C-alpha cells in the first residue's frame, strides 16, 4: 500500500515540475544553510569541552571598581590568587597560573636558517595535570618543573627540527636566555581558548615579580582553579574578598569572580589569551538558520494549499471509489516525505561539498568530514522529520477534508482559515526578510562608522617594526645606529620607540592609582612607555601642559603624561591637574610622578571599547616597537632601505614589519566576518522566500487567467491590470514592514549596546529594508504579471 502511495507521489512530482522544483530547491537551500550554521555554532559552543572534568574548572578573573562602580572587566588576575585558594580553601583541588608575554620570542639557528615564533605561554609545572593536552614526548610531571624548560607543539617541533628528535635541544628566548626542550605536546585543538606554540617554565617570571614586589600590584596573569565535585562555585567566590582584603592594598577597587572554563570563549573580557567569540552573534546566526528553514517549510505549505483547487477533483474521485480520509492523509504525507527525502539527499551532498568553502569563509576548521560527525546526522535527522511533519500535516488535512459531492459538482468552497493561514505565513516570510535585510545594513554601517571615526591619533602611513630580541650590552649602540640610518632617509618623516602601539593594547594595567594626598582607593590605569617623539609623531593633541623634553632623561623619568579620561577620574580639568603628583606605580624607586601634560583621549584598541584612563611614562631605552612614518611615494623602496639598515644593525634578527592601519583594521575582522555571514545567510533566506513567492505568483496568476481575459474584453488596459495584480502582492509587504520595523528598531538598538562608539539609528534602518524587499518582490513577480496581462483574452475564454 505504502509503495503505491510513493508511486502516486512520484507521479504528482513529475506532473507538477515547476512547483516540485521550487519546493526542493527551497528545502535544499534552507537545510544546507541551517546545517552549516549549526556546525559553526556547535564549534563555537564546544570550546574547552575536551578537558577532563571540565565542569569543575574555573578561571579566577579580577574586575576593577572605582567608588563602588564597575570600571573595567578583566580576564587577568594577581599571580598568587590561585595558590592561596588551594592552600586556604578545602573546596579547591589545585590551581594553574599562565603568563603571556606578547613580545617574547623564541628562536633557533640551524645552519643558515633562523626560525622565530611567538604565541608562547609561561605556565606552572602542573600544566599537564590541570589541562588535558596530550604530551607526546616527555614526562608530564617533570617537563616544566625546572627553570629554563620549554615544551613545543608538534607543529613547531616539525618546523624547527624536521625529523630530528627535539628533546634536549636548545631554543633562545629574546636573544638572552637558553631554554632546553623537555617535551612535545599535540597541537591545541581549534576549540581551545589556549592557543600556543610553546610552553615555558614560569619559575623565573614569578621570581622576578616577587623581587620587584609586583605580586599584589600587577594583574598580568591568567589564574585557573579546579573545584571538588559537587562544590557550589558561588560559595567559593563569596570567600574571594577575604584574599583581597588581606593582600591587596586597595582591596575595595577590585572584585574577583569565578568563570566556568567552557564560558570563556563566548564571554570574553579585556586581555584574553586568544580572541574571544561573540555569544550574541552566535544567537543571531541561530535565529537566521531557523528563519531560513521555516521559510522553506512555509513555501511548501503555501504552494500545497494554493494548489488545493487543482487537487480537489482528484480527492473527490478517490473518496467516491472508497478511499478513507486517513488513506488520503497518508498519501499527501507521502508526497511531503518524498519531497523532503529528495531535498535531504541533495542537502547531504551539498553540505559536504560546501563545507571546505564555508571553513575558508568563517576562518574556522569545523570538522574533517560531516559524514563522521554523529551530531550532523542527529541534526539532519531531526530536520528531516520536522520538515515532513511541518510541511505535510496541514496540507494533508486540508486536501483530505474536501467533500466529494461538492468538488465533483465543481463547487469548491475556499476555506477562510486556509486563506488566512497562507496570508499569515507569507506575512511571516516578508517580516523575516525585512528584519534580516535591516540587520545586514546595520552591521555594515556600524562597521564603517567605527573605521571612519577619529582615533585621537594619526596611524596612516605608519610602518611598525618589531624590535630585535637579542637584548645584549650592545643593543643601545646598534639601536642608535639603526635609528640614524632610518631618519636620514628622505621618505621617512619620523622614528619613535614605544612599549606598545595602537591595535596591540597597553603594556600593563595598575590598580590603586591616585593623586598624592588624595583619599580613596584610586582606580585602574593603563600604562605605556614612550619616548619624547611619540606624541608629535602620532599627532596626538596636547590639551594642557607639554610633551617630554628632549635630552632630559633624569627629569622625564619622574614625570608622566595622562589622557583626558584620567584627568576626569582624578576630578580635575586638564589645565588644573598640571603639576599634581600621582602615586601607585612604584616604578624605578619613584613613589610619586609629576603630571606635566594631558592629551586628548585616543583609542589604543578598537572602538568597541570605551577609552579608559591611561598614563604615558618616559623611557629613553629602545623598546618593543619602532614606529616609522613614511611618505606615500616609493614605499617599497623605502621599506627596502629600512630593511637594509635593520639587518646591518641587527644581523642575527629577521626583519618583520607591517602597516599600522592594516593591523588596527584587523581588530574588526571578526565583526567583518560576522557581517559577511549575516549578509550571506540573510540573502539565502530571502532567496528561499522569493522562490516561494515566484511559485505562489505563478499559481495565483494561473487561477486568475479567465478574470484577466474578461477584464481585457471589457476594456481594461495592461497598466491597470498590472496595478491590480501587483497590488495584491504588495499589500502583505507593507503590512510586514509595519510589523518588522518595531522589532528591527528594538533588536538594532540592543545590538548596538555592545559598542562603546555607535551610530544613531535613523530613518534608513526602516525605509531601506522595506524598499529592498519591495524591489526584490517586484522583480520576482513583475515579469510573470506582465506576461499574464499580455495574454490574448480569446485564449483564456475560448472554452467558456
């Protein structure tokens, strides 16, 4: 019996090729898009889940407060927090501390080849006990126990040593220290927030911080703890203020939190070890995936119910010859099953073929093969079953409910509920389309807004050269030689050295900063070191005071320049704060620094975050970055000349450079990628909706052929008929606009709250999406409508 139903279903598919093709195409597009999005979402939500007992693992992060108000949310903490928690709290099994020195670099010389790489972590000796990374060579208990030890990833071991055994070999850190290879670890999985090339013993870093008394003043470490099974993290977190009160001088300015390890990637804070994901973007993509799939299902329901008149006589005859309603329901469900089965087969094929393309598009390695992923088959199976039920049940019940006597007499009473449902579903499609188009426009306009904002400094035509890492006794001489060579080049406008640059963040953050004699706990201030040429080179505006003086090293070492945000935090205007002394840094034996200048606020990082208090200290020594302003003419020749001078001065180093504007723009890469994904899948959703609109228009116009013939006989012009027909298609679009625009305004406003600097929502957010949908809809149905109005009325009325 079921075989017979499938035969009938297959014949109906062949008999109605247009509608069958539109349904299958819509379902394939919807299911492929949905599956790819879900693969991406599954990856983004699976970060760090591979660790053993991951539900017991937490990061201890530290936020900064001023006057009881949250000032900054940070991923980092003080270095000894985890150690004290393990000692004092029975609920804590063990802890882990990680230090990332962004400018640290390991190098290896092999004949004429010199390798060097970044992405190295200084970690505690229990790293492999705490985390579940697979150590291929070496002893997990001993590999990081001694000072000056390093563990390489497989990738780095292959790069540096080829097929040689790396164990016992020596790598050079910053040209000063030698680290012995004591292990090789499997490359970290793509879904790990810890992405490293090297793991080094943290022994000397902790020793240095203790000697310089920075243990409880600098928050430069990532701290993790593992709790006992069944422990409530809230109770442990409630004990953390006791540690702050006991060890931190300005305890009221900080508050520590426990963050589940699996939440880190999608809930990132300042100073993450690796770029964080965006939970809101993930949720939006999930909504789009659902929209695409539901729109495809709606197409099937709309086309099936619209064709009810054509199928009515078939139903009447089958009932007369003895068919029961349940048998007809099974038949129509069989058609839905066959349509979804064919669509499913194409979905599996195209999903696998398009996965590599989608991986390049997202910049993520999603999986080696969809066929090997159990999650893929579970999701695919669920979508298939839901698709059959959603798209098949209602049409099956509507069509099987026709009365044979009525339909065989040619009297089809249209169901008001059916018409209302079809209009409601079409309304949903248009509403979703308007929202998606509006969202796409908003994402791109916000991205352009951030890129075109004034940063408070000029980064154009700025060449960044990473300083050499072999910091021996001759560095100063070689640095001065290199600087003079570069400054003598005709195309070079300026040359400066600094500890940090825009796009890389500040060098450090210090809590408890306040004016000398000022009451209160102080606040967090970002710190960087510059020379006297940095401010004019970057064209930073001095609001009050002056720059560091040239050739006044001793004087400059006791002075600082702050930004406008710092002056406001101190409670003074830029002019009135000049000459005040600020404390809290504890640098080089200086207890209080004199404020000699205030610069206009500038954006060190992307405009997603607001500008916070910052201070610039003076340093005459060569630092981590060299910023070279060059003219736009003969850029490649200028770079070649700079490279020649660099290699002459630093022959043991490789010359690496990049342009600052490109590096700054790279901060928006994730936003740009999200915008591209949003636009792509929104476009697919609209395409699926247009397929349904095309099919619905074709059938509607077919039904109204005789009406058009009569109207033309009675003198109706083509223009009037076009307006009459198009009006019916435009009405639901206008209504959809009225429904979508409030939702679009609310959603857009909420999304923009993620950005410190954001555009204002204007009329364009409401009008442009509506105009785009109207334009696309007219393109979709316009040609069919024009063709229908130009038909000879004789052809449509010949048999009347």
